[in-house]
């Protein structure tokens, strides 16, 4: 089972996502609810067969779920030492809810829902 890094400061959580996107990781799922980025957030980044889940809530800060090898990569690349523990925003039932509420990126692009 994958571990979850918890209590990641919002600024660092955002920085990791932004830098990974700059390095070619793509968003394959994202929560687009009315409170996205305000109260809660969720997205999945992929690069090839690699996958990282990101969850955030304004109550508990950011969380990241991935395999051990990717955690080692993130800790090295971003000079971090993650705290691992029980997730709040990346619990299995919460992930399932987010995934149902998330629109696949190809639908978002097709419907031109993103404003650049």
C-alpha cells in the first residue's frame, strides 16, 4: 500500500505541482468543484507509468500519495523530508468522491472549461 505524506505547507505543495508540470508531468484528473483551491483540492499528475496523487484542504494542508521510489525522487529534487501519517484528504473514500467529481482533462479541454 502506498504511504501518504501529510502536513505539507500549501506553498510547498503548490511549488511541487508547478515544478513537476514544468518537467513534463501532466494533469490527468482534477477536482473542479466550486470550492476547488479554496476549501479543497485534488489532482493526479502522471508521467509515463508514474502517478502521484495530490490532495489539499484548508484545514489540514497538503498531502501526497505515491510509491516509495517517487517519494525518494521528490525528497531529493525538492530538498524535503516528508512526514508520513494518516491522510485526511487522501483517504480511500475521499479519493473515490474526488474521482467521481473530477472531470478527465480531455473533457475539460473539449468543453473549453479552462480559461488561460
